[in-house]
C-alpha cells in the first residue's frame, strides 16, 4: 500500500501537495487509474485513483474511506527533554511514531541542554514516519513547555516520571493496564533535578524504572513507548 499525507482531503477530487505529487508521479511513476491511499493524519484512510499524474499537481479521485483506521485502544503522551544532539531527538520522533505514540511534548527542564526545536522539520519527520509505518494518526507535537507548567497541568490517565535518583521506582507494567491512557516524562542527560521530581510526585506522578542500565534520553523514551505498546498487545 502506498500512503500519502493530505491534511485537508477534498471530495471527490483531491490535489496532492507538490512534494507528494512529485513522489507519486516521478518516483513511483503511477499512471491514470492506479490505486493509492491517502490519510489526513486524523485517523481516516482514503482509497483513491490517479486522475492526472502531474509531478506538481497530481489529481486523484476519492473512491472510498475508512474512519479510525488503526486506532489503538490507549493513548500515550511522551514528554521528553530534547537532546543536545538534535539528530537523536529526531530519531526518537521517527521511531516513536512507528511504534505508536499520540502526543509528544518537548520539555524545558533545569538540566536541559537544548531548549528549542524546529517545529516544521519535526512535523515533516513525524509525517514521514506515519506514512512509512502505514499509520493514519499523526502524533501531536506540542511547543517546548516549561517543566513546571507541564507537570501541574491536568491529565486523564496514569502519570509516570522516569528518573535515575534513589527514590523507590516501579516498572511501567505494574502501574498501567491494557487500555489505560498514560503520560511518561523522560528527562535530559543530566536527569531531572530533585526539585522537579518532588514537584512531579506532589502532583500525582509515580516514579518508574526502565531497567538496570543507564540509558540515553532518546533510548529511554523509546523503551517507554515500546513497553506501553507491549502491555497493549
């Protein structure tokens, strides 16, 4: 299945973006009548046929649609401090999307080494990973958010914080069950500060461990996403 991302699908005829048109007409060399699939990133899968395979304005006809395609029985939010090496953060975005995540919040923490991200570039990475993994839900990317503002905001589900301190910790699987919504916070390379952990605990967060090894930020985040996915298999 060839999947294309079209945020605003029009019926019955729809024009692909220049980037998607180029991929359709020049890379894949699709011809009139060939079948392809579109998603709006909000859960709808559209079946379409090529009308005009133009490399700049490819026109397709929508012939069918499926709502909530591939919806998972849970929702996962990962709040993560962006890494100093932005390539590692972008790797996390790609892999988390492939495994399954609903929202990503870049956190500005006391020990953060990076406090800005290129939202447009990150959006392209998320969209590419969504298409590659044949998913129809585009993860929401929040703006960089101060730790204190984020941790005090309401959340309907399990609230977990992965940290390296001496506080007692549980495994993720002991705190959430299949179908539970979950929010997991992953700190910077220097970890969350003691004050940040204390603030999180005072607002209902539970401390969790991701194993005996000391993991890089992006590795810890992927471990968390994968663990939640395995719980819901």
